[in-house]
C-alpha cells in the first residue's frame, strides 16, 4: 500500500519525473492541493 507522499514525491508524466511542488508551481496550486488531487486520482484507479 502506498504511504503518504513526502514533499519531494515524484510523479511520472510523459516519461519524465516531476516533483509535486514543480507541478503545483506550473498549475499555480499548492503542494497540498496537488497531493490531494493525486490521492483522489489513485483512489479512483483502485476502484
């Protein structure tokens, strides 16, 4: 089971790894909001 993602957690997108903070800055979202979106997406994929 996946543990809670630390600040420097990385996501792979288009074959490249991106830190959640970098994604948040690009989309003008907080790190916490990006983490929430990631968590919700993973939850949907599991169901």
